[in-house]
C-alpha cells in the first residue's frame, strides 16, 4: 500500500481520532500503535518535506546511503523497543567503534585499557590499570567526574590525561562549555571503561536497520489508519485557545480547521516553538554537516573518529561502516556544532541541560499540563537528551496508556 500522504488543505479533520505532530521515532511509534492497536485514524503532521525525523537517510549522488541529521546507531537493553523496531525491518548486526584522533594517533573511546597503553606506554599503563582495578574493580565504568574526584596522585594523573585529551576540547566544541559546565549526565554517557572492550556501546542489542531508517519508517507508517501531511507546521495549523490573556495562562483547548479537537494530540516538536517562544527561546545546540565523497573503499579505520585535541569539527563518520554497503566509493560527514539561533534555518539537535534551562522549559510545560488531551513526547518536546531506544520505549508506554 505505502504511506498515505495528503496535503493539509485536503484533510477533513472530522475523520481523525488523534493528531501526532512530528514524524521521528516518537511520532511514528505512537501513530502506528494508535492506528494498529487502538484502531484509530491518526493524522501525522510533519514540518519537514520527509518522514523519519532525525533518523532520515537517503542515497547521495555517489549512491552511498548517508544520514542527513547526524549519524544514528541503534543500541539498547530494552528488549521491547528492540523487538518493536525489528517488526518493520531486517536487521544488520553492527557494533560501533569510535577512535579518538590524538595528534594523529588513534586511541579507543571510551578511554579503556587499550587507550591507556597508547597514552602511557605498556609498562606504566599496566601499573596504572592495576590502580584503577584496585579502586573501582575490573570491567567497571567510571565517569570522568568520579575519576577527577580521586585524591590518589596516580589516579589524578589518569584523570588529567583523559580530561585534557578526550573531554576538554571536544566538549568545548560540542557545547561551547567546559566539561565542568555541562550537566554531569552528558559526559557520563562516555565513561572511562576499565576493559579491553573497544566498542562504543555495551548494550545487549545493537545494530542498524538493514535497508536504512527511512525504509523502516515507510513500513511503520504504512497503515490504513495513518495519513501523513508533510511541510505542515503545528503552529500554523493549530489555533491555541488559552484560559485567559495572561502570558502564563495555560492552554484550554486546541482548534484545528475551526473545530475543537478533543482526541489525543501527541506533540513531538520543541515546546517553546508551539508558543512562538513567548518566554524566550529554549537553548539548544545545532549542527552543520559537511559531506565528502572519496574514490576509495575507506577513509577512516572505523565508523567514527572523534577529534578530541585538534580540528574545528567534533567528529567524522564514515557511513559504509554503519550500513555495511559495499562500494568503491565512500562518503564521510564532518560535524560542526554551534548555538541554535534561528528556527527558520537551523535545527535544534541537543537540549542544553541545566537547572536554569530546565526551569525555563518547565514554564512552557505548565502551559500545556492542564490540557488533558495534549501529550508532549520525545527528545524535543520533553527537552531531554534521549537516545532512539528510550524514545521508542516512551512512545510505546504512552500508547499503552492511550489504547488502554
Ligand atoms: P526527532 O527525530 O527530532 O523528530 C521530531 C520531528 O518533529 C522532526 O521530524 C521535526 O521536523 C518535527 N517537528 C518539530 N517541530 C514541529 C512542528 N512545530 N510542527 C511539525 N513538525 C515538527 N540516538 C541513538 O539512539 N543512537 C545514535 O547514534 C544517535 N545519534 C544521534 C546523533 C545526533 C547528531 C543527534 C542530534 C541525535 C542522535 N540520537 C541518537 C538521538 C536521536 O536522534 C533521538 O533520540 C531521536 O531523533 C528522537 O526522536 P524524536 O521523534 O523525539 O525526535
Ligand atoms: N565527549 C567528549 N569526547 C569524546 C566523546 C564524548 O568530550 O570523545 C563528551 C562530549 O561532551 C559529548 C558527550 O561526551 O557531548 C556525549 O558524547 P556522545 O558520543 O554520547 O554524544 P552524541 O553521540 O549524543 O553526540
């Protein structure tokens, strides 16, 4: 059958039981579940010209499958989320490896026993590793913050090295902040790992959709109960009604095409943008992606190289490692991070977590919390740093509630 697309102008809103804003994993999972398990007719509106949110991939001019909104590798310990997406795709087993380019020498990230030998030489590394094991245990993960808190001079030597050579410059490029200034949960994503395991993730289930993410989304949305309107922005088609004219007065209802819409509205975009940023824009980091195609099989030694001490970009990803595509050519992508200043031309990729920003978000959330049929869901709408699997898990949980 294929995905059913419609222009928003042609939609008869009375035919729909639920509206979903945004077509990433949050939106697509809820839409599919409401349609399939709940037997609902679901209207999905998406402001971009295509489905799949940040997971969107397509073939470039050289015929290489590339990701257009950041490199996406699936990994999870949540069996339900894993089983759920495998319903819609064949699976390619893939375990991501990241190396840091340390002044031209490659060093595994997360920093581990192998990195230690590269940094300190075999003999000294053996001694320092024993110290780490004695303090934290073998095969343990330690955050850079925990390591830096240790008093022991040899542990401090390791902590200083990792801080300066793995975290400092990369974090400054990525966030415009030092590692001390970012929320501790951010650097904790990439711990020091007292192990020989060179994989970036240790989750039980890892890999990639065999035919790419866009193909996976096409199958998720291919259901008789789902209609997708692309190029449609929620703020242009929602008529928001508030309890009063007060700036902090919450939403009383949402009208769509002149009718009050009482079915579930699942919103997965940035919450501030729905309210035209009336309390000021929520801070995010945005990214620029620069692609290159080379007439050779591989440019990098593995899927991603992080530039932790040099270069303006944070990392380079080579897609054929991720996708397993065989070709004489290869396409790579450099990521440049910068502040998010203009919603018209930029995309909000990373919420900048802090007490101040979380409180700012909360002010927006209070505008929607009394509206019982409105559900903010996803990395943007919840202003959180969620991976794909968490989003799928949260979307399935919301669907459980809505379907009953
Ligand atoms: P999105 O995918 O962002 O989808 C939201 C959709 O809503 C978008 O299509 C957007 O256009 C649309 N939208 C927004 N506002 C409106 C509006 N007002 N009206 C209509 N439509 C709107 N996770 C992993 O698990 N593994 C990875 O390797 C990984 N790599 C990443 C790399 C980068 C650079 C980034 C930024 C993220 C990465 N993630 C990764 C996280 C992953 O992208 C998110 O978990 C996932 O995209 C969240 O899905 P979502 O549906 O909440 O949001
Ligand atoms: N990080 C770092 N150096 C690295 C890898 C990660 O400093 O080589 C820090 C940086 O602050 C980054 C965070 O750890 O933003 C989380 O890294 P991750 O790879 O999880 O980021 P993502 O893939 O989500 O962009």
